[in-house]
C-alpha cells in the first residue's frame, strides 16, 4: 500500500483516542467575578451656554463703557475753559463742577468699571454657588457705587 492511502486510515484510527483525550482534560477553573468598583459620585454641575453668553455680553458692554470713560479722564481745553475752578465755585449753587472734579469722577468710574469687569470674568468659572452669589452681590455694590458718583446729595 502506498503511504498516501495509509494516512486517512491512520487518522480514522487515531480520531477516537484524540476525542477521548479532550474529554478527559480538566475544565479550566472558573474565574471569580471581580467585585464591582465603588461608584464615585461627583457633584452635579449645570453648564449652560446662556449664562456664559450673558456674562460675555455684559463684559463687552463694560469694555465699551471703560473706553468711553477713559476718554473723559483727560479734560479738553474747552472743558477746562468753561469749567475752570473759579467759575465752578461761583456757580456751585447751580450744581456745576470743575473740570478737575469731573476728571476725578471719570477716573473713579473707570476703576469701578474695571473692578466690575474682573468680577464678571471670575463669574464665568465659580467653584460653588455661594461664591457665585457673593460675586453677584459685589457686582451690584459696584454698580450702585458707580450710579451714586454723580449724585451730589449722596456724596455729602
């Protein structure tokens, strides 16, 4: 017989022994299920684009106001001529102010606006709700102070 004809016969003869050997192999040990990892809950944060957009609009508005007030800090020649110190004292009963006083008020207003802008920038990323409430209160105080700058009765 040729060796090629013997090969299928040998395979048929060895097949039952191979199947029996596979049946006798011990089953692999079952892996113990790992305990579920502990769930860590993070604090809930509400992210809304509307709040950030509103703050950005307010900051842009403040930037325009700061630029406008910076122009008023330096009084012009005409303003100094019309509102010089001597005329302002004589016309004080009519509520007139000198150009130096108006420049000082404008400089104070610029400083208040810049402080308000800084607080608004910080309001974009508050760490807690209480911190956000404190910042909103600061903004309101700065705005009230700025409104009261021109009111002579509240300054005295």
